C-alpha cells in the first residue's frame, strides 16, 4: 500500500519482516515511515493480485504516526479513572478510521478528549481507483488529514497503517498503543461490492470475519479489559414479519421459554459476514470474558460533523455511486444534477436511518458506558424509519423549494429483497443512555442539497445507475480499464 501514502512522506524500507513502532513528531516538514518488505498473505493482497503473478511488494507494517508525545487535554467524556482516583484520557483505537464513519468518529472522539489511534490499510481508497469511482467531495490523504487536525486543535491522532488480517501487524499495534476500547469499522461495508463477483465475495468474507477474529484474539492476548465496540448492521435481521428486537428475543416453544439471539436473515455476502462476526463475538464473550457492544447500524446519511466542517482538509468522503452510495445521499446528488431519483422496484423497502452526527454520538455513548466483562450487548443504532418511496418524496419536496425539477423513476431492482414488507425495529437502548437524535428535518435536507449542488461538477453520471446484480453475480474480477 506504499503507493497510497502522501507524497510528502519519505519511505525507509527494510528487508526484514520486523515492523518499527517508534512514534515521531509530525510537526516537522518531512517524516519517515518504516516499512517491511514481505509477501502479503492477506485477503487484500489476494484480491488485487487476481490477474497477476504473485510478486514481492512493499507493504506498510505497524507504523505509528503521532503529532505529539503529549496527551490531549482531559475531559469528563474521554477520561478513565485509575486506582488512585485520578483520571487519564481513555485510549481508543479506531480500526477503519480513514473511512466514512471511521474518520468522523476519530475526530469526534479526539475532540472529546480521548487519545485516539487510527488503524487502516487504506483499502477503501483503492476500491475507488479499481472501480473508477470517486467521492463527491475531494478528500485529503490520511497523513494530511491528521496534520491538519493537529494544527487546528493541538490534538494528536496516532496512525498505524496495515492490515488487521495480518495478526503480526495487529499484535504490534495493540502492544504499542494499549487501547482501553477498540471501535471496529475496519470491514468491507458494501453489499453491492460483495456481490460483484466471486473474488470480491471471498474477499469480503475473509477480510471481515478473519479481521474481526484477529481483533478478538488481540484483545484476549494483550488487553483483556479492552471494550470492543463493533459496527454491525441492521441488515443482519432482514425484514421479518414480526417486530425486530435489539439483539435478543424471548420466545416460548412447546411450553418452555428462553431468551435467544434474534434470528438472522442476511441478504448479501456482506451482511452474512456481519452475522458471522456477531456469532464469533458472542462466543468469545462467553468463553473468554470479553466485553463487547455490537452496534447494529442503520443506513447513514449526511457528510458534516462539527469536526469535519472545521477545514476543507478534514472533509469526509461522500459516496453517491451504485456500489457504495447510500439511498438518501444518492438521491440528493441525483436531484442536484437533474438525474431522476432511482427507486429500486416498488420502493417499499423500509430501513432504519441516522445522521452521521448520530453515528459518532452513539459510538461515544457506547464507549462511555462499557459492557461488563463477558457481556455481549446489542444496540440497534438508528433514529428513524423510512421507505425508499418516502425518502424520494422528501427529496422531491426539498428540491422544489430550491427550484430543482426533481423527477423519480422506478428501475429494476438489482437486489433480491422484499419490496413491500412489515418493518418495526426497536431502538431504545441508546436513547436511554443519552442519545440526542438529529432527525431528518426540512432544514437538514436543504443543507444536504445545497452541499451536493456545491460539488455537482464532480459528479460522474455514469456511476449513478446500479451496475451490480444479485442474480447475475460474476466469477471473474471486474475492474475498470484505462
């Protein structure tokens, strides 16, 4: 992944397999990154070498980038009581901290006084290059992002570049940073991406399931009291014809009653990987006494948080394509460029939605109120429910106020899913712990549309229509040719 590093970095390579974990001062003009040359065995390596002969390449191993040796200022939110009664900043490792939810969460936690380290292999950026996609917003390199954050706030974020499917790398990162909590966003998160072809289906399952297993083993071996906050998905539940509870359901069968994990009905290889994660985490909580919170997140929309608005170099990515774009974000971009809103099938598909500002709030709430040792908690993380048709109507109404001629078109549904169904999911636990939701208001839609209009010249309209079919999943790897 050396090719994805900032051009301002000077690389120091080593022929050994040893990783170097010596933080340095990022305020200097140039900084070096220690890397190890090895043949990667991670799923990431295999996916992108599908049509090539195996070869040795330079990969970045457990490298820490710290903007300062000093701890960030303490706040009540980010403090951790020690045995002497005093407090110190709680150390939070954000795996996947360069991604859409991960970046916003990393900045929010840092701003709240937590000591934050980002762990990422930067593969999400590679997906864009591979498929010919791009974020609506220009996004800076992770190194420039962290430097900008330091210059604006004086707060440090450490960075470990590597693949968590490589347990050696993850072990070194754990031992170096010593996290009190791990927020795990580090998974391939797109259902359409997992359904493109065999190679990406296999990559999604291996990357997600093995990566999470490695995190569990790292906690067991190096940080037994560490609290795992895992980002799951409401898609694990499917669309049952009964109310969806938060993780567990109490049933009576043949005169006997028990509380059991809620039945899972995943609808893609991506969602199935999340189900496997949940089972593995639940088992290790029971067997090893790990403390874990599974946040079954709904569909996230929006792009702005108070932290990402501070400077253009802190801007988050905004996906609008048919592979990574979520429904409301895609609709707002389509309205901005005069493309009909693409409703899949009948449009009755109903899901839970939340503002990205609530994503970061929910994660902080989970960290501040950790699970007990051996406890596997499940919180349904969303604030409102909408059908696709309801979202289209809201965007149409908001667009007309701005003088946009917003049309809607029904397109063949590329997915295998119920297009009209009952949907009532419970989501009370995070509210009870203090979540203050940002609901989808007219003013928020107006702001989101203004934002997409600002960047509409960056829209590639060829990426709007769905291109991945659940029923026509391919075998060979599909890439964009030059």
